[in-house]
C-alpha cells in the first residue's frame, strides 16, 4: 500500500490477521502495544494497526528487498561480507528484543522468511505473531514448542 501526505509518499506493507481467537484479543492488544514501542534499526517498524471486530490489520514499513530467504537462496547469492553484515544485524535485533527493550520480547520464530531487507540490505526482524512478552523482572518463562516451517 501507499500512505501519502502533502510532503511525502511512503510505501507500507499490510498484514491481515485471519485467526485471532476471542481469548487472544487481550494478548493481541498487548503484543501490538509492546511492538509499537520498539524502535531499533534491525526491527521492522509497526506504523499502525486496525482492530475493528474481526478486522485485524497491521501496517508495517515496506521492505523493498524482500526476505532473507529470497536473497540467500535466489539466483544471485550474496557474498560472505554481505552475509556477515546481515547476521550481525539479526544478532543486534535479537539482543535489543531480549536485553534492551522495556518489555523483553522473545520472538519464537526467527527464520529467513521472517527477516526482511530494506533498501540498503539491512536485516530487519519481522512477524512477531508468536512472540512471548516477559515482565521486566521475569527471568524464566514456560512455553510449548512454537514456530513455523
């Protein structure tokens, strides 16, 4: 999509959430709130959302170079210096989520399809759908096996 104003035009990616169970409504709002407060160069920024009944939409900044999966396994593969730069970006994003965020966030689904690349091929972590939020004084959490293939 495109968001325009008098001074600029911004491209956005809109994700429609199909299945947010009634009991997950409170969790959805808590996760959107936590993710909206995260600001780091290695995270895809949540710009806004829609929460009207069954309509649940997330509005993210658009990442022009697609997924890490497409970049790594596509026709023209990146050199090792670019791969290392991307790996460090992912590590910085995870460190921010785990140690520097006001609400610690455990992503639970880091994989090449959930790493997006911006105009300058900076790695950006996305898709916090399985994320686990921790309280500031919480050092342990329990969860079932999570993730996607």
